[in-house]
C-alpha cells in the first residue's frame, strides 16, 4: 500500500516543481547508409530514421500519460554525419542536413542531432566538409543540431579545429543575423564528448553504439530547489554535508522516474534502452531554474564568491544520487548553467553578478560548459576560438566533458538583450575582454598535446 | 478449526489491540491477518482468525463483548465460510487516482461509480475531507486494479469528465511511478 505522503509528494514534484522527462532521444545508427551516391545516401537516411522513429512520439505520449509524467521533448540522435557522409562535399552535406530536418518534421520530433564531427586528433576530408557545411546546414534548417569534438584528454586540443569552429560560429551567426544568430544555439563545440547524450545540441549516436537505442534525459532543478528549501525550513541549521544528502536523495528519485519511462518506451518500440542522463537543465520558467538553487543555498546570486563551491557540491551530489538510482546513468549527468535558458542566471548576467570569466571557472565543476552565452556581435572569430580553447583546456586537463555554445549576436553589443525564444530563452549580451582585437595565439594552430596523467597537482 | 472475521469499532484509545489479542489468546484462537486504521478519532480493526472446533462464535462474541464493551468498542463476528475467495486473482494493472477540489456531497460516489463501470477494483481508498473550498483540504486517493480488457483511454476520458463535473482536479497514474520514486 502506498502512503498518502508518497503519493502527494510525487504530485507536488510534477505539478509545482516542474519534474518532467525533458527528452526521450532515439539514437539511430546510420553508418551503413554511407556511400558515394548522394541521392542513395539521402534515401537511405530517410528510410532508416523513419523506420525506427515512426512511432517514437506516439509511444512517448502514451507512456507519459500512463505515468502522468510529461515527456516534454522527443528527439533523434544519429551517427556522426561526417562519417556517414565522408564521401560528400560540403554543399552535399547541407543537403543531408535538409533531409534530416525533413524526416525530423515528418516523425514530429523537436530536434535531430548528429551533424557531428570528431576531430580531436585530426581532421579527415569528411570532417572538413562537415565543419564547412555547418553554418548553412544550421541556417537552412529548423531542427538539426551540430556538434564538433575538438579535444580530448587522450588526444589533446586540435587548435586547427578550434579556429575553424570560431569561423563557423561567426558565419552561422551572420547567416541568422535577423534572429540574433540563433543558428549558433544549435551548435556545440566539445572536449571529451560522451557518445550517449540525450540533450541537445550535443546529442549524437556514438560509433560504439548499437543500431538503435533509447536514451532519456530527466531534469528537475525546481525539485532540487524545493527539496533544499523544505529541508532548511524544517531544520535551519543543516550543514552542507546534510544538504548534499538532501540533493542526493532528490536526484535518486528523479533518476528513477527517467529510467522507468525510458525502459518502458524502449520496450514499447522494441529498441534497447541506453542510459538515463539526470541533468539539472533549466528552462526560462520561474521555478525551473538552476540559478535559484544557489540562492536557496545562501548565496545572493549565482556568480558571487562561493558559487563555484556550491556548484561543485550540487553537481557531485546529483551524480551520486543518480549513480545510486540506476546502473545505466550516462550522458552528461550533472548541472547545466545555460545563461539564456535560465531566467535566474540571465538576470544575474544582466545585473553583473556573473560574467564570462566566472562562468568559465564554474565549468571546471559543472557538467558541461559555457552554454548559451550571448556575446557582442563584433567579437572576432579568433576571440571566439580563444574562448573555446580556454574551455576545452579545462575539460582536457580535468578529464571531464566541457563544451562551448557561444552566440556572437550580430549588430548588438555588450549590455544589449538577445532574444532566442522558447526554451532557448533570452539574455543580456556579456562583454568579452579584448573581444574585438587580434589574437595570434589561436592562429598558430597545431595540437596542444595531451596532458600528463601523473603529477596531478 | 474454522475461520472468522472479527471487526472492532470504537473510539481510539490505548490498549485496544492488546485487549482483543488477549481474549483471542485465552480462547485459543490464532490471528491470521490483521489490519487496523484510525479515522480521525475512531479505531477500526479487522482480524481474520482461526478458531478451535470447541469454540462457538457466540461464546467468543460474549467474551469479546465482556472485555471490550467497557472500552466503548463494538464487536462483530462473521464466519468466513459465507465469503468465497476468488479462484485466482485476475491479471490487472494498478493505477493511483488522486483528486483535489472543493468539498461537496457525492464526490466518492461520483468517482467510484466510473471506476466500477469500467470494472476497476478499488483496493485502497484514502479520503480526507476537511471541508471548504480549498482543494488541498479535500483529497481522495484511490488505488485501483484495472483489468486488461478495460478500454483505458475511455476510462481516462470518463474519469476526467466526471472530475470536471465535480470541479475536481484529477490525476491518474500507474502505480509503478510511485514505487520507482519512493521505494529502493
């Protein structure tokens, strides 16, 4: 018999604390679609994705209704298109992106990820074509997301690729200038990219994965915040170790929800279940914010001294709770700090409590990186590449995933407001130190070597 | 050896279970199942017991009333032979239906009628009505077994329609979600 408390607390999480399954992401392996004939390639991709994803949305809606938990987004992640379309030119890969967009619309998913290249150690012909295709591919489509892994702890940082990504970001922004450079919101540059991320824009199906797999992303910053608030209300003397326990228990509950839904959707579609990724992923709604958690922990705002320690505590507790709840935890699993997507962080940026330097510091302990940060439109491609290089180095040296999703907003300057809409939110444009001056460091290119794995002090 | 159901009802106080079990022990009865609850200030307990062949229900009833009457408790005994157990429990899916809304007459009747119409079996019902218009003060929680032959979409539809008529917020969720969240 269930207790009244168990039932009502679950309803509270769902109705007032924004607990949801943020995404069910179907991974589809496209590697055997590869070939030299562009038309055949496009047809095979279309057929393969339609075959696996035809019932995805219906299954998610059915399971969501059964458990009373909304599956907010349904998404697809495919094999790296740089490998699938290795024989194609950059303009042909833009056509491939359009096929991905069309099939995504047909099966009614929100986003399709996997317009991806893995170039941490070197850039193959197909990788170069894909990187060159990214700006037009993203500007010409609505649902396609791109990611490029330019660094890893084992390989180091490919600075040639970093500079190319600086250029690609600037061009993507330019092509979508009337929408504040929104194409850049669909582009992530990674170090140590996981193969099974269900969240966009970084989702792709890793080379080591099966033909099809269901990965689930659960969120719930509001649930964590309310759990902390309730705990402090009943005992205002809780220390940080005790608060960590509260977060762990909450993360456990949220992860269990994700695994239950994910396994059932996978069973329904007769596709193997992959991982559940518990990431505190905010939305621009009140009560669904990671930034608000810092205030519950006693900080004036995210960004003030103490924030890095608080985020370290939060991220670690989320991972520990998730790892206890499921043996299939993967993806990014931790806390996101996307500026424009989080009302509270966006407000902290507007008030000057947080800037690019503090955000970079935070990425040493958060689960991803510099995320959804609007920069002045005149920030040079070199400076963007340099910001990316800084961010990659944090991931490479600390053996963790880091990423950069930067938006140089055309025609706007620091302090202006950039509007992206929907889940992408809006943000004050953050100044970049020396952003419009030359930076010859990143033009030297080459590979920053992989770090030594001993003497880790 | 025969079986009986013993129900005890009355104002809650300390020592009720001790008093009942003392009489049963003295009469050489064996408690097989017991469930008790307290609604506001009222104790309600149900015992399934096995009785020795030389003990009549009337005799046990007398002994219990002698012991429990002074405590203000009502006693009722029913021999179990008159109740047939199902041959085998039917396969079903377990759902939890929760409602909140302003208090009025007919809420339980309204919701349970729909559940019964769709062959749902209410296995547990917790309802608290403090009265008034505050939805949080008036809550019903039904645990319901729904057979596979039931059209679940139609059941959802009818429950939501009835809830709207009664001005109730209703949630219908498979039981597993609560197990997943709260049980290790």
